[in-house]
């Protein structure tokens, strides 16, 4: 999906993890996403390593970056790659709870 940069008016096509409930899409047509980045990038303290590439559909070792979230129109999501392993999803949720308080 085209994921917006935080520091400029541009975007990069990249995988992302849906972190919102379906009710947001039903009510407003919006989806909250967390960025996925290559594990080759410098890790952030809140990053969550993706433990199973096969079920996610990701081509290379990757990290979910819960510190970088975006709100997008659901129509901008290009396709579904796969599913985040349950233990990784729990780790992402724990990191998000730290940010939301």
C-alpha cells in the first residue's frame, strides 16, 4: 500500500499491518496501519520482528514499526499478502498500548 512518509509530503509503496478493528472501515471507510520495514534498517526500540515470513507473505526479514502509523482510505490498500503470526500481533498490540497509555 502507499504508506505516507512522516517527514515529507510523499509516500512509498510498502507492506503494512492493519491495526484497526473492522468497525472503523464500516463506519468511516478508514483503516489504521502500522508500517512494515526491512530488518536491514536500524531497529527502533518498539519494533517487532516478524517471526514467520511464510504466513505473512513478506519476501525478506521484516519489522513491524508500531511507532509509525497512518490512517488511510480502505480503498488505498492494494492487496492482502498474508497474516501476522498471533505472537507477533500480541507484541505489536503491547507496543501500541505503551504509546496510547
